[in-house]
C-alpha cells in the first residue's frame, strides 16, 4: 500500500448478504473520487459474503478477511474459513493467530490489534507483513515493508 499510508475500510454488517453495505461503499468511493485510487485503500470484513460482494463490484481494491477465535464470531468463521469463499488479497487474523499463519497461507498476513513492542517484534519476525495498532507510536523504528 506504499509508505504514504492507506485507508482500511471495514465493512460491518450482520446480514449475510451485506444488507446493501458493499454497494453503498462502492457508491461512496465513486462519489468522493476514490474509486480509482485503489492503491491507498483496502477493504476488510468479518463477513466473507459481504466482502466477496464488494470485491465483485470493485475488484481493483485489496480485500482482507478479518477473523478471531472469539465466541462472538460464528464458530464456522473462527479459523478464517471464509477466506476459501473469496479471493482475498491478504488476511487479517487477530494477533494470537497471526504468527502461526504468516508465511504458511500464500497470502500476506496483517495482525490486529498489536499494542506492545514485544508482540510487534515477534509478529514481524514470524513473517507478518503488517500490524494494526491502537498505539502506532510503538511501531516507530520498525522497518516498513
């Protein structure tokens, strides 16, 4: 996504079909002139069907499936199985799962939420391509990929 930074937009919807959110996001990107600036914008979601719907409408944007081993997420999505239903460009598992996946899936792995320098260092050493943090200042001095 470059060293200038990027915007990661998360599609949040409880409806399996996306409830119109993917279509509304495409229209919003078009309206704000961002539809052709796909290199600085990525789209992610816990909902693989909504993400696949968005990707069909706007394939130029990078898309990532988010997941966690959390009881609030349906059991059939806790291990990232939704990535099999769509063409993900990268994966966004929670940090506790990310280190085990990096370098093993054929896709870049971006871990969330990494707020401790030691965790950041370990995940990058394990092969994670990126980190999501509430404390970006802890990442100062880490090499950009």
